[in-house]
C-alpha cells in the first residue's frame, strides 16, 4: 500500500468508548467511512444503540453498540470480550469517554476529583490492559487516547480535568514504549474546544467567549468533523512509524 490507500481501514475493527455522541461519535463515523467495523460503548444503552444505527445507515460498515462504564474493570473486560466475540479481533482502540467537572479547587470535593480521574485516566488504563493480550497476539494495534489541550497547557478552574489529561499523555508515552516492538502504536489526540455536549453548559458564556477569543488562534470552536482526520490518520497504516506522540487539534491554542 502507498499514498492515499494507507488511510483506508477496510477489514479493521475499532472499539471506541463513549461513542454515543460528541467527538466519539464523530470519530466512529469517520472510521466507518474509511471502511472499519466499529463497536461503540456508552453508559446509556438506548443512546449507544441509536448512535450505532445512525452510523450504520450512513456507511457500509458494521457498527454495533454496547452499554458499558469505563470506570469499572469488569466492564472493560466485558467490552473487549464482546468485540472479540462479534468481530474476532480488535485492531484499533480509541479511549474517548471522558468527563469534566469545573470549578476552583476549594469548591470541589475529593469525590469529584476521583470521579474525573476514574473516567479520564483509570478508564483508558483499564481498556488498554484489557486489549493488550489481543493486540500482542495479533502483533498489531492502534491505540488512540483522547487527551486535551488542557493536558498540555493550564487553565484555571480545571484542576481535576487537566490533571487527568496530563496523566493520560504520560500513559500514552509509557505504553508506546512497552509495546513499541510488538506492532502496537499508542498516541494521543489533544483536541482544543469543540462544541459537544460536554461544552454545552459553557457555550456562549462570557467566559467561553473570552477563552475562545484569546486562547484559540482561529478564534472559533472546532466543528465535529474536524477531529476525523486525526483519528483516521492515527488509526491507519499512514501513521505506522508514529508512536508515543500527541497530535494537537486545537485551532492554534498551543502555538502561542
Ligand atoms: P461528550 O460529553 O460530548 O461525550 C463523552 C462521551 O463519554 C459520552 O458519550 C458519555 O456518555 C461518555 N462517557 C462519560 N463517562 C463515561 C463512562 N464512565 N463510561 C462510558 N462512557 C462514558 O464529550 P466530548 O466533548 O465528545 O469529549 C470526548 C473526549 O474528548 C473526552 O475524553 C474529552 O475529555 C475529550 N476532549 C473534548 C474536548 C471538547 O472540546 N469537546 C476538548 C478536549 C478533549
């Protein structure tokens, strides 16, 4: 294969956590359009089945949904077992499920901090641990962790979220090294602000308009389809010599 064909995902199987909406669903639909079959997970059975149906209708891939919570070790194993049962392998894992609890540190509880860490950091760790034997046996894998611009730069009132995303970048590097000689690449995507359900509560506030206007060089929110190129690239053979890195899709935030 060479050139544009390197980006095709025909015959590949992708597992995407938190894929029922937002960036997860956009990446799922991007991967399906490139030929991959996809297993989506979410905590809400109805939402995840609806999302799987929508993507199936718009592509020629097989897309299925599964209710699962990334914070639970037993759910991580059940998710991987389900993918293996349905598709026989897992080529691509996208650790996308994530939450954000905002506020000054004095207003946040230890439980809120732990909840963010459990979802954004422990969840990907559990999923990586569960897929490892399958990817190692196959001698092939593409792991993509959804970190954040806030894993790289600081922003006030984001102490749980930025901590969890910075940790995810380090996990990406360590697992890239652990698996480097086994055909498995591990990379992170760091999105800037995208207008997804996660950001709806702060959309069009004075605060978010200020952040978008002063931090994001392009002075706008990212649109959902603008995450797809990065996901397809890191999921495909086009990125075969790329591991342990972070790809910023941030409208120029970190160029400052
Ligand atoms: P979103 O809130 O729109 O969607 C997140 C998805 O994760 C939802 O489907 C939700 O149900 C799922 N989820 C949450 N907790 C879960 C759990 N315990 N188990 C399983 N699923 C769970 O979020 P989004 O904006 O699409 O973000 C997707 C990822 O990208 C997250 O990791 C987020 O931190 C990251 N990110 C988003 C932005 C942004 O601007 N939207 C920026 C940087 C990074």
